[in-house]
């Protein structure tokens, strides 16, 4: 016999109404007593506010009761160069509100006074695109007093609106990294279409969604937003919008780039008041599931008063600008604290649980490592690709087992650890890039690598690290050279016997002069992670500084032997600012002017590898990348003149990894390296020999 459960809905409704009345009474009592903002937030946290108390609670949450304002000292002189624009925007804003005609003049004057005074005190030039009117609109709708509006407006701008919110601002690079962390497939798709967050999220961040959401939805959102008191909350709200729209966006593969941007920009318009609570709850969830190092590293770079400096030192990941970070960085103290905190913690607690992947060479790993770190030697990726793939499968299997068995300090978040030594860690970056190309979720990179972790644990080193051997540990004994560390490059070709004596006599001084003395940014480690298929990909090339050195005299534009630690700064994509030309590979290989061709892989700076062909002609070197969607077709991604090749280098441990560096020579013999290509070529010595011989022929022809 079925049992029927009768639910007394009227009883539940009465209980909810009773609970709401109690909360409302507590809120009114707190406001009457003038409690501080902390107590007030304790009562209201996570709730949409009663309309009659909204203005007072916003003012309290934004620090109005403790903030001194100089707005009362405004001289009422409206003489800015942009005064006409300010007045027009103020009138347009008042028209939106729909005040009575007799009130409009007064409200317009108040808004114009707020904008004018702020511009004067901050020495700013007014610009409608900053969306100040959209920030003031909800404050006016909340029926705040003029002085309170100014204080709240000032606090919102200087605490919650990114200081640099224009194209290329650091906040957009951080949003992209966080999207890459949580949804790499969506991030990769947007990158492949060259759709960066500043193209669709500028209005979101500049107005806290006020410019795209309805007024009611905006005010409900701000109720919760100001109670959070977290400037970075806007980034995670933006993340929720993107993740929720992922299926819609991924289905737009055939749509134009502009159409995708327009669609993304307008998504928040569908947010209703009923959606706000869940919207904010999801943002809190992603905050908990994201490493927090970025808060300490980038808070000053992204938020704060316009009086604060825009120093680039706050907008960097190690030695790289935030825009060039390969993935989300995690500081050593967060790694250690998280592992310690999670020892014995219940598995149902939602937070970041790292699965540490130590990518150092085996001899370094064996001389000391974190107890729960999985070893994945990054050098396997180039030396033994098959073994590397097997090791990766083992990594995923070990991770699944560790998570299933609730191994302390192990979780779903992959954190890769390098040595902290730049030359070795370029291979770690290639490994990380390969995981990103797989669309692996929760990928991060330990800042400073093992060296930073070692420094954090130095006072209890032997107990904190497994198998620590101070005699062989490169941090304890930096003078010891690791047998697995990358030695200097070797020359991958020989010069003619006639030239060899003078060249070898000059080799030592030549290579040392060619190294840069002090380069702020040696080589861009990452371009935007692009579509693995390489379709429709166009990435702008940026060269931010120059490598300089003296060429060996009397050699003109001859290639040279050097070291890869004087890499070309800035990014490159192997093209010379021309559209990708689609060709039939077999037809190009059969061209009569092709002297020789080499099947190889192009290795991008982000670690991605693409099948391609090098075609050597009389004066040119072509790079044709194979299409992964159309067999037999390819894209001409580079057309290099042989005269522009000034250096060819390889690694002693990886002789098949060849780097071509291109540049020009000034009349006084200075060489400027402006671009580079890197290839993995089977039997590379034969290829470079043929290319070298052709360059020599061109040099001889030029002399005659």
C-alpha cells in the first residue's frame, strides 16, 4: 500500500514569513543602533535587501560612515574642457530615471557636480566610455542624498572598478587565465578566434553590469556585491556568465568573430532578479575552487585609487607581464599551506586540492622533493615522446587513484613544479602547454619552482622534503651542475676550412658579446593558447626589445653560433604579417626551384608542436604547416630570406631541436634579432648542413 505524505504548505509559508520578519526586525534594530558594517553584513550577507533600507546599507557597506569626503568643498565652477559632454550625459541619465520636470534641473546639476568635482580632484579627463553615468544610475534610484552618492561613487570607482579597464588592461588577462583554469575548451575556442575578454567584458567591468542588466537586476546584484567586499568578485561573476554560455558559444563555430563578440557582450542582459542569488552563489563556488595567489600578486596592479602608480612591477608573473603568463601562477606559500591545511580534511569540503607534478630532471628530483609530488621528467617530451605519453597516462591514473582513495594533500588541481632555473624550465612550459592543449582543467604553475618551495621550507628542510640530499640538491649546492640540466647550445654546422681558424679564434668573445647584457623580458613564453587544429588562427607578433651584438667582422649577414639563453624577446608566430596562404603540399614539394625539403614539427613558444615542411629555395626558406582537417593541404606560415638568418642553434642534449634566428645588420656591423622559428627536425644536422651551404653560396654570390 502506497504511503501518501501530506505537506502542510501553509505551515512552511508561515515559518518562512516568521524567519523573514525576524531578520527584518534585526536589520531595522541594527540600523537604528548604528552598528558597524561588519555586524550589519552579518545580518544581511547573501540576501537581496529591502528597498526601504537599500540606500543606508549600501552607504554603510561602502564605508560611507567612516570616510571623509571633500565634495562639500566643491567650488561649483563648471569649466572643464569636457563640460558640455558631462552636462549632456547628465541630462541623458536623468531622462532615464523619469523624474518630475521640476526636479530634473536639480538632479542634472547634482550629477554634473559629482562628475566635475571627481575629474578636478583626480586630474582626469572625462570620457563617456568610462560609463560613470551607469554607475550613478542605481545610486540615484536608491534615493541617496547627493553627498552620499558622491562618496559611494568614489568608493565604487576606486575599490571595485579596475583602474586600467581599457583595451589590454591587466584585469582582462587575469580573467582569461581564470577562464583557462576552469574551462580550457571555451578559452581555447575564444583564443582561436582572437576574442579576448576586453572585447566583450569591458562594459561589464566598468559598470559592475549596470550598463547591460536591467535596473532592478543591477540593484539586486549590488545588494549582494557590496556585502561581499571583494574587488575580484566581478571577475568570477564574469566567469559564471561565460561558463553558463559555453554551449551556446561553442556552437557558434561558423559564426563571424564580430557576431560572437556581440553575443557574449549581451548575455548578462538576460539576468533577472530571481537569478541574482544563484548567480552570486556560483561565483563564490568558483572563488573557492581557484588558487588565491593572484589576489596578492595583482590586487595593486588591477584595483585601487587613480593616485596609485601604474608600475609594471605589480603586473607581472615572475619576469613576465601578466599578459604573457602561460597559466594561473601559484605561490610556494599557497602550495605548502594548502597541503598542510588539507591533511585529514573532509573530502566534501570544496576547496583547492593540488596534485603536484614535479617536472625537474630525475637527478634533481632524487635529491629532494615534496612528499606527495608525482615525478614527470619534462625532458622526456623531446627525447622520448612515446615514453612521455606513457608517463602522462600514468600521471592521470595516479591522480585518479589518489583522489579516489582520499590521499591527503592530493586533488584534481594539477600544479606543475619546475626547478626555478630559467633555462631548464622552458621545457616545463612545453609540458604545461601540452596539458592545456589537451583542454585539461585546473592547470597551474608553481611560481619560482622547486627553489621557492625549498626556500619556504629551509628551516625544517629534511623533515619537510623527501630524500633531501644537501650535497646534490642544486638549491643547497648551486655550484653543482646537474647532469640532466640543459648544457649550452652547440653549433649544428661547420664553416669552410678557409674560414674556420679566424672564426674559432673569435668564437669565445663573439658569443659573449652577442648575449644581451640585461633583458627585462627575454622571450615571450606564451601566445594565446590557440585552436589545436590551427584553423582561422591569426596571432599578432610583438617585439618589445632588441638583442644586439657585434657580428664577426667581414662576414656580413652570416649565420652565427650562439646560445639559446639570448632568446629573441617578444612573441612570434612564424609569419611576416601576411595572410595564411592555403596550398597543396605535394605541388609545392615538386616545384623546380625547391633545392631541398624537410619534414618536421614547428615548436611554438607555448610548447605546441605542428607538423610542417621546410622548403629551401635559392634565396628563400618557406614554412608550410600541414592542415589537420584537410589531408594534403597546408598553410604557408612563413617566408624567410636566407640573408635574414643570422644564427642557427641547437641543444647538445636535443640536437634535433633547431632554432633559426632572423635579423638585420647595420652599417657598423651591429646585428638586430627580430624574430625566430624553432623546429624539431629528424636528422637535423643534415638539414642545417644543406641550408648552411646554400647560405654560403648566397654570400659568395653577393660578394661577386
